[in-house]
C-alpha cells in the first residue's frame, strides 16, 4: 500500500524558527520532509485566515512556530500572536476542528535540534492520524480533466 | 406629513409608561432646539404587533416613540450608516446591550461621543417569554447614557445557565461538534444578515467582500458557509456584546449565539475582559500582557 | 371527471413518484425553520404554515452551481468543460408549493428566455413537476392579490390541490386540478389519486375575502415612472440594513454573481445568488459605485420589481408572498412601501 505522505503546512517566523530549521539542515539532522514551509516575517503576521485557508487547500496538519515570548525580533509580535492563537484555537475546537492536527511551538534560531524533533513528532502524528477526511469532505471536488471538449493530457 | 418610514398600521398603543412619556418629552426638546438632527428610536412596526426602527426629524412625530418588551432591535447598528453619520449629532434610544455596543464603537473610534445623545432605557428584558440573553443581562441599567429613563436596577448577571449551551457543546466530541455545526451551517445562504445587523461589524469592506485574494469563499457551499461563520465570530472576539441580533436576524435560525458566547467566555476566562462595559479598557486582542504562557504552545 | 387525493395517500404518491424516477422535494422542518428539501416520509412534510421560510426557487435557480470547470495539465494545456446538466435534469416532484411560490419561476422565465435561453434554469423547470396547494389562510404579510396572483392561482403549477377541510377545520382531502399536460401525465404515471370529489367542498373563498387588493400595480408604476428623484426615497428605507434576506427568500429575485474558485491548476467558475441590496453589488472596478447608499439600492429593488420588469415583460416581478416582510430583521415591509407609493400616486396633483 502506498505510504501516506501527509500535506502539512508550516507557518514559520523568519527570524527564529526558520533560522532554527536552517540550523537543523546545516547540522545534517534528519527529519521527515513532509511539510511545506511558508515563511512569515513574524508570528504576529499570521492571520487566522491562513490556517483556515490551509485546511481548505487540503492540509492534513498545520504547524505554526515563532520566537520565544520575550525574544520576538519585532519585540511584541508574538505576544499578539499568542493571544490570537489562544482564542482562535478555542473557536476551532468549538466548531469541531481536530486540534491534534494543529501544532504551535516557540523555536529559536539556536534550537535546530528542537526543530528536528518537533518536525518528526508532528509528521509522525499526522501520519498516524491519516488524511483529514472530515474536512476534506467539504472541499469542493477537483474537476476532472475535460473529456467532452477533447482536451486533457 | 413626513414620509420617514411611517407606519400605515396606525394602531399606536394608547397607554404609555411614564418612562416613554419622559422619553418623548426629551426627544421633542432635542429636535425642537436643534440639539440633534434626528432621533433614532423604536416605533410600531409595519407588521401588526412588531416594532421597527424609526428615524424622527420632526418634533411633531415624537409620539411615535415607544418602548416595551417588543423592542428587541439593537439600534446602535445605524450608527454605522454613512447617511446617519452625515447627520452629525443624533439621539439614539438604547437598552443596556445596545449601549454596550456604543461603548465598543466609541472605543474603536467608530462613533464620536460628542455626536451622540444617548437615551438610555432601563430594561428588565425584552421578549415575551424573555429572550434567553436577557436572563443573563449584565446591563439592565445601560452603562452609558446622557438621559436615563427608568429607575436604576442592578444587573441580573451571569449565572449557571448563561453558558449552558456552550457547555453542552464542550461535552461533545470534536466529531460531534463538527456534525452539529455542519448541520446548522448547511442552511446558511450567505445573506450576511448577521453581519449587517451587527453594530460592531463596522468594516467598510468586509473581508469576505475582498477578492485579491479571496480569503473567504462567497459560495454558500459547506466550505464557504463554515469559513464565513467561523470568520464572522472570530472577528468579533473580544468585541461582541451578546446582543444576539445576529441570531435573531438569521432567516434560517442558525444558533450563532452559541459561538459568540463560547468566545465571550474564552475572552473572559483568559483575560478577564467583557466587551462594552466602558469605552476605555483596551480590547484584549489588541493588547498583551507578560506572563500569559499557554500550555498548548510547546 | 373529478380527481381528489387524501393526505393519507401522500406516501403512496411519493413512493410511486420515486418508482417512476422522480426525487421528491417538499416542505420539511429543519431545526426551527421549514425548508423545501428531499423527503422520504410523507408524515415529515409541513403544510400547516402560511409559507416555508425559503421558496423552492433554489430548485430552479441554484444557490450555487459550477458553470464551467478548467484544468491545466502538466504540459500547460488547459481544458475547459461544461458541467454535466444530467444532474440538473433529474426529474423532480416539488410538492406542497403555494401558488405564490409556483408563480415565481413562470415570472422569471421571461427574463430567462429573453436574449438567450438560460439552460440551467429551463432544464430544471422542464424536469420538475410542481404540485401546488391552494391557501386557506393568509397573514398580514401576504399580498398576492395585489400583484395579479391568487390563493388558488394556477400559474406555474402543473397540478393544483385545493384543500377541503373537515368539521374540525383540519385539511385532509384535496380536490385535484391538473393544470398542464405535464401534470396530467404525472397523475397517470403515479398512484394515490382517487376518482371523485373530496367528501367536502374544496374552496378558498374565506381567504380570498381576507386578501383584498392593497394597491394597483399600474398606478404604482405611473408614479415610479416619474418618481426616481422623489424625496420619498431619502427617508422611506433608512431602517434597511442591507442584508440579502429579502432577495434570497424572494421567489422572483434572480440576480447572480459569477466567481472563480480554484487555483492555477484547476478550478470552477461558479454562479451564486447575489443581492442588489449588498453594498458591493454595483461597485465598479474603478471604485465608483452608482448605488452607494442603501436608499438607492432599495429604490432599485422597487423599481426593478414594479417598473423595469413590467416595462420589459408585462408582469410585476413579485408574487406577493410576503417573505420580505416576515423575515426582514427590521420589519421593513416592501408591500407597505409600495402601498405608500400607491397612496402618493392617487393623491390629487398639487398636494
């Protein structure tokens, strides 16, 4: 049976977590590659719309990560993000989203090891959970390639 | 005779309370003196037995003003209207919940205090039987007013029933919650009555009306409905005053108050904040404090 | 030869319709509202209300449907496909429709066949059998008789059932009136019908008495012809909050929006309901909006229904169902506004 490669989007802040990911890479740490990184300047930039949109694009899991509290490159961005995620996550839970598929971390530029470990943890978690079928059911089906017009590959 | 949405049912109640008499007197004075250009209040509706918002500019019409248990509308929503804002100073009849909405508008610079004469009505609850929201009212005496009609009374306050429906939802599994909302959101027709009636939805261009990019799908399919209702509630987090107009306006009876209350509770539990009690306290999602570490962030 | 049907035989009718390949749509309770939905059991249907919350319009004018799909393959070649209209042509029995709701699609048909034939609408209508049920009660929001309709009207119906009540006032039996050939064929193809009249006389006289005409659409139109800039519009609709409730629940409103959903590799162009009451309805790409205020937008609604449409098609774009009043969050009653216009129209010149 084909191995399930989950679709995971990772919203990472440029200054800390993304740098941490870089460090994991340059240190040749191994971790599963089953996630797509979307770099943002700061977690404060992350609009909850990104998370909903990611699920609508078929995400099986979403990872959001930034600088530790007090260490934000822009001083206060992650404080706002923390408040925003707290309330938004609560709403997602209330509306029946599977919170196991949503991960939040603070990972600094020095924490390459932590990045690799968290990546491994999350990818394995989503692999075990399987595709997020419950949400995928409401995503409008992808149209099949045209047969009538004689087009298609 | 002015044509300002006059009622043609013509069955104004003969008896009034002394509060309504006093209200009419003040409204007349305000209009006659030119202190305000318009009085926004409640009048007999087009439908027999209902009330509707009325917009008086002629002091001779003040006897159309009423206030009773049928006055469920939140008139603060009209303070969003460019036509009303262009009038300059207006007077507006409010219950406690409506006055809370005005506090939020003032806090967010969506209304000017000096352009408002707030006619506060002490209210023991609207609806017969009483609306659910009224059983947990925090503002039976409006929190902001220029004139108060009625004797001040203490607020009912939150009780064990206030968040009962939220707790019911909490007790369900995530799958059950998903199904619960799928069933309700299925009926959504994207009429946006919830958004339009809400006094706090003040964006001149709502996020769902933006298409570069299109964040919220406009289609009334399950995904579009889920996304819209989720976004609407979240954009009101820390701002919603639980007036329940959204739920009342919804033509297909989606229980929006449950989501709103879930967020009201979350904001209160986390940050000790309740929207609209005054117009000074900073909104919780626009501020932060040290020492708020969250367990769910690893 | 008279035909009748007893409510006890609705299940037989539905079952035989399904056997004949029809899906059955009827008013049923959904949470606290009544909607037209697919139904299995006849005892689920709700016929004792004035009107279901939504009209059955969505079965002729879909709330949301793809009008084309596109797909780009790996070589970059794009293929475009029409949606299959087979699903749209599925035979459908729409049961329990009030005459005002039945008339809606017939009125819309005129614009749907104007400069081109809208297949999405026409095929759905063609594939549907509309069984209307005449009204024995009305409320204050009803005004069908003012716009050329009637509680026992047959416009748009393939079959009309006229209720006959028993001594308790409960309706159990119906006199069956085939209106179209399609209706007659449907009766032949299905079961549950009975020869003979219902045991009691079927009539709608009482409700007709109640539904006196409230205005004359022709006089209203005369006023509208000259009244575009009348100060009436400045204040009459101040309470309107600009939602789409009235337009979406209306059996005759038919505006739509076309949106692309998808990404660079595949997606659909879809057609959704839209509302002239929404602030962006006439927003131009330049930023200019010819109907920038709610007053202008509401004027447009009345003009469209009572002037422009009659001008073009000879019929008012309204069936008097009253939903716009019943469901309006601020009790703004279009019928009352039109009544007021009628009064203004009837005032002697110079007042």
